[in-house]
């Protein structure tokens, strides 16, 4: 089924370690996004990419980095994890970075930082 | 996000109508969205409404928009157990990014 694939599904990570969350889409969408979901806070945008080769900061970018070397892949890296980064991370894409282009979401990565 | 507010929980009896309310702050929002999240899954787009519309109906779903009060609602008719999920309201911002509410957990009881 076409869509967004995220890996891993879940991970337990020791504080101070680094990790890359993977995201791949096969819809040839131009825009991609990383959100974190926390209880009572909804979804908050971490980083985004309007098109391959460009990235931008969202609401909560500190402690995270992204790259967009090609259209399909948008990995999210935690350089040195801290417990406050315990969350569920969702990758999303949209055909274009415009208001009438709905988001398509992956199934998420549940990350626990101990 | 704090720009979009919605109540956290709603309990409804099977067969009744559910109404989920949302308020937003950006008067320039052109599109407002409702997403559904089932357990262990990502968000799926349910429906959306353009800001120049007052109402949109799609089968069991009715979206009402009061732009003056910046109030959006989602009505689900004949609520079923499969409608149990978290429902997120989202507004489009001037930078084309979406701002999400905290989500309303809908529980359908028999």
C-alpha cells in the first residue's frame, strides 16, 4: 500500500545516545514534516521540508536535526537524547506545501529515553 | 498547540450523535481540518472545510464553521463503536503549516 513508512516502530534509548528515526514516502510528495505527539499537547511541528534539498524549523526544533537529500526520505536525528524527548514521533507528507494539500501520516515511532 | 483548543474527552452512546467542538485563533486560516487517530496508528484526514463555507456534509459527518467566533464543530451522526478514536482539529496558518489542537478522545459506549 502506498504511503509513509516509519522505522523503528518503537525504541528505548539511553540518555546521551544518538538515534535516527527513518521516514520514507512513495507518493512523490514534495513536502515532508516531523511532529511529536504528547498527551494534552497534541501535535507539535519539529522540522519540515517544503521540497528536496531544503529544510526549516518548526515550533520545537531544539535537539533535533533533519536532512532531505531526495524526495522520498526525511530522517530525523537526535544527537544526544534527553528524557524530555520521550514521545511519539510522526512523519507526514503533503503533495505541496500549501493550505489545500492535506497531510498524510505514518504510523509513528514511540521513543522512550531513559 | 495553544492556538487551537478542544475539549479532551467525549463519551457518547452508540447510535447517538457526537459533537466535537474546536476554537482557533488565526482569522486568516483558509482551511480547517478534522483528523482521526485510531489506537497505534497515525492521523487520517476525515474532512476539511474552506473558510468561505459555513457547513460541509459528507455522509455521517457534518462540519460547521462560525468564522466570526472562530468556532469549528464536527458532528458524527449515528455514532458507532468504530468511531472511538482521538479527533484532532487543525487550522492552516499563513506559513502553510498546520496548527493542531490537543485532540478529543471519543469513547462510544454500548
